């Protein structure tokens, strides 16, 4: 069919051609008709955008790549040196030389004072150059006040020190205080000391002095055994005497005297020989002179102390037994009474 349609001429006929159609009119024929053809036009398209979008995408990708490369140069990472156990000055110098900053913080620690005992980041970890490394530096152990334990029994002293987070180093010493009593300490009570450190405490193990036993008249063997049982040593000196051989006829120091443990007691032991002689007069002599004179005459002095209110008699022989001039066998014991002043 022809695309042309014949229409009656009509000057007033309205058109119904759309925007996408074109009306083509042919000249009128002899009958007054015209032919028209409607030609469909292709739809109009908007502007093409995809080349611009592609270009924009390429620009964005290029910018991201450049930023990545630049950021890699600016934020270079490197391993953090390990500075634990180093003195703080050495640790700071080493980190600074590697391009790191430092933040030094001091805390109580059992590590030596001034040494780094912890760091963050840890040694070997990767960090940006210029990053800050936190260093914990020991300022020494925490301190505590030392309690006073002098005069306490050992168990009570140990409990008190333990409550203050302190240990004890016990040293036993001779003392006139009862055994087991703390008689001294170091550091002293009230001083400051590091927690968990030790306080030296001197603990009494009793006096070091013992009473000298009376062994005059005993055999040398028995006397020696009794002297050693008391914590002393016997030194035997053989002297001429009419007493049976092997009998202790004198001793020095005298019985009842206090003597340090381990000291010697002189025992004069009879040889079973010797004649009697007159006893020298030692009254009014001091104790040392009287003993020397009696020993020079072959006798042994036995000192007995007697209280006196006369100050001039202090340390002086008041009387003796046997009396001066009396006969006594060689090596016999002469008892001398020595005054001891008391007000």
C-alpha cells in the first residue's frame, strides 16, 4: 500500500502530527485532492556521557595511586630496637638514633634503679619512623617503714616484720637478755627500707658467762670433767703438797666466780710430796698482791668476798685462814677474805 493517503482539501483541518513525525504533502491533483505521507523520524538522543565518566574514573585512580606512593614514602615502617634492661640514657639515645621519639615513665620495680624494664611497642615490632616508644624505667623497689622489734620475742618480731613486707636475717649473739629476745636490729625502727629486703636482728642466746664450779679436794680427772661440763677448760699445774697425789689442792678463779665460756681454770694438783711451812701474813694487802705472795710461798689463795661499808677496805684482804705464821703443807689453800665496798 502506498504510504500516501488521499485527503480532501481542507484548509481548516487541524494537524495531528506528533513531534517525531514529518508530514509530506504533494501538489493537488485535478480533482482537488492532495497526497500526504507521514515519515517517522528517529527519536532524539541526549548528549553522550560515558567518555567523560571514563576519563574521571582514570583521574581518580591515578590520584589514589599517587597518594599511595607518597604515603609509602612518608610513613616508612621499621623494627623498633629492644632496649629493655638498658640504662634509660642509653635506651633513649639508641631509639633517637633510629628515628623514634621516647616517652619515659618511672615506676617502682625490683629491677635496678634507672634501668628500662618494659617498652611499648616491644622490641622487634614494626612502627612508623618518628613514632613514640614508651619506656617504663625502674625507680627501685617500693619502700616501707621498718618496725621496731627490739625487746620482742623472736616469733613476735618475725610476724611484725612480715606485716611490713620485710624479711629477717637472724644472728644469735651472747647477751644478758633472756634467750630468744631481739636485742638489736639494722635498719633501726622508723627507718625506710625497700619492700622484701631483709632486716638484721640480733637474737640473744643467753649470757656467755658461767659459774666456776668448786673442784678443790677432787681428783684431777673428776675436777677436769666438772670444769668441762660447765663450759670451761681445765689447765692442770702439778705442785708439791702433802695431799694425796692427784688431788686438786687449789683452783683459780675461785669457785662461784663467773667466767666466759671456753676460758681456762687453773687447777693445782698435788704431787704427793712437800713439807709444811709457815703461812705468810697477807692481811691489809690488796687481792693481787696477797695472791702473788701466797703463791710465791708455795700456797694457793682462795678468795672470798665480804661486803663492807668501809671504802678503804674495798679490794683489801681483811683476814686470812690459816692465820699468818701457822704451819701448812706446801700447796695448801689459804683462804683470804677480801672486802667489797657497798654503800
